[in-house]
C-alpha cells in the first residue's frame, strides 16, 4: 500500500483590490452602479420579451435566456467583490470557493455557447429565410438551450472537481494511492476455481449471445424496426458493461488481493456507471416503444421514426455519461486514508465511500438522490407504460389477439423485473454491514442480467428465432 503525507488548508483569503486602499470607495461606487444597471437592464429585457407577443421568436427567446444567464453570472461574482471593497470579510471557505467557481464557470461557458447558438439562429434567418420557422421551431430552440446549459455545467463540474479534489482539508493525514479489491478472497481456492469456471462460461455466453443478436439484427431487414434497434443498442451497452467489470473479477478469483490504482479504479467506476445507467434508461425507452406499438399501432411508424429512436438512444447515453461525470469526481475528491481494501469485486460507490476518512454524509445523500433519479424514474416510466399497455390489451376482443400482444412484451418485462429489482435492492436499501450479501446480489446484475437479456429475447421471440433459421439456411417451422 503506497501512502503519502501532506498538510492542507480549509479556507482562502481574497487579495482583491487590497493594494488600492485609497481608491476602494471609488471602485465600490463605480462597480455598484454598473451592477445595478446590469441587473435593471437584464430585468427590463426579460420582462419586455415576456410581455410582448411580437417578440416571441427564436432570436428573442435566446436573448432572454442570455440575459437570465448573465444576471446569475454577475450575482455569483460581484456581490462578494463589493463586500470586500467596503472592508467586510475577505476569507472564503473551501466549499464556498468551490461553489463560486462551479457557478462562475457554468454560467460563463453557457454564455459562450449561447452566443454561438444565436449566431446559428441569425445564419438560418438570413441564409434560409423560407425554412426558418421549420428549422428553428420551439422544440429545436428548447433542445439547443438545454444542451447548452447541460454542457456548460458539466464542463464546469469537471473543471471544479479536478481542482478541488486536490487535498485541501486542515489536518495532516496519510492517504493511499491504490486499492485492493477483496472480491471473493475469503473463499477457499477450490471454491474460487469453481466460481472462475462458472463466471467465465457465463461471460463467454454473454459475449457470444450479444454478438449473435447484433449480427442477426444487422443482417435481417425484417428486424430493422425500433424494437430491435433498441435491443441492438442494449446489447452493445451490456457487452461494454460486462467488459468493464468481469475480466478483472475473473483475474481476482485466480490471483486475489491484486492492487488497483486510483486512476484505474476511477476509470472502472466511470464505465460501470455510464453503461449501467444507460441500460436503465434504454429499458425505459423500450417500454415506451412497446406502449406506442400496442396503444397507438396506426401511428407507430410516425411516432417512433428514426429521429425519435436516435434521440431516445442518445438521451439514454447522455444520462449515463452525465451520471458518471458527476459521481466519479465526487467520490474521488474524498481523501482515502489507512484502509485500502475495497469490500467488493469491483470499484463501486458505496464500498469506496466506506473507505473515505472524511464526512461522507453529503456524498451519500447525493448518491441516494442520483440513484432515485436513474433507477426509480425509469422504473416508474416503465410501470406507467405497462399499466397503459395492459389496459389496452384487456380491451382486445379475441383471446389470440391478447396472447400475441402479451407475447411482444413478455421478454422486455422479464428483463426489466430482474434488472430493476437487483439494482434497487443494492442502491436503494439502507446501509448494510453484510458486504458479502451485496457482492452476491451484484453478481446478479453484472454477470447474469447481461446474459439474461439476449437469452430471453432469443428464446421467447419468434422473429429472432426465424431470423436465426434463415441465417443458418434452415426451413421455417411455420
């Protein structure tokens, strides 16, 4: 176990304009007047745009968003600067400094990107005036603004955490630079060898079955539908998900107590969260697809067009990537001292928080809130979809029609129950001292569920079986 000692601070002092003692009052008056004019000007612009319906156009919509962002941008910086000019406290806590930097960068980057969006708006208005209202519709404008805000604050979060993850607490302590995954080292050699063989076989079956699903969907045009598009994306995500976890777990079964560096641990957690959260939202998108197919069959091809499917898939990936970008720096900004053994077979959030030698209450609360968002939210969406699906199916007159409708949902519903059931049990339950129980439950959604997805869809899906027969040159059984 590698360690290092360091001494750190918990507060900073702004030097500001302390060298201009004689001119501080003058500077205070000048900056205060400019600040009040800025606030008043932005408020007037937003109010006029809001009241006057003639200004409800993309150009002024972007201008109102920019004015709002500029107002918050100035609120983050100027009030504190003014207070320091009149002799109030110039010190700022560690957390306060990090918060100020986060919002400063977030609004600053957002403003830069908003100006670029406004430039694009003017380009479309001048170069494509006849198609302006179609290209710059309200949905596109809202999507642009949302993307700009998310991008700005995501980059801000990465930058702020990258700086403030440096040790800055008051006390001296010894931190570790690598961890050891405990895994299943408490098991005897024979049991670990048996587990190695079982997990290796399951892993190879997962890779092979997902590859088979992807190949069949790619080769058979009959499967080029939204349902199988989402299935192929899920297969890719599940494959990457297992690659991030299982190979190292297999190595740990043969050679326990192997160390993993902090960057290596952070990388594993990043990909685990990205693909894991992506899978949760992909299952929700697949539930919505089944809802449209059964409840709105005549409009299915219109509603679930290629653009919509691509947006849902990209949205799922964005949620996974955004969660990882928030969670990984948050966890690894903590100091890890003395104990370096992770009670798990991969780098997960809860086991890592247990090793931190600092108060993790806020981090645990943030983790719980994010878990509620990425597990409960899509689960509720799937639940609502199936309530509407079942109510529609029950209205079908023929028993054969009801059976076929249920059959199209059975595979997805099976995967959903297992996936959300296991993840909810691990991440939404109270703290547990039984780490081995958590590890065994984690095996279910890291090893078994990725295999369950292609197996269930291939064994219970008639179209997949027919595609396989055609690919192998076998005659159809029907």
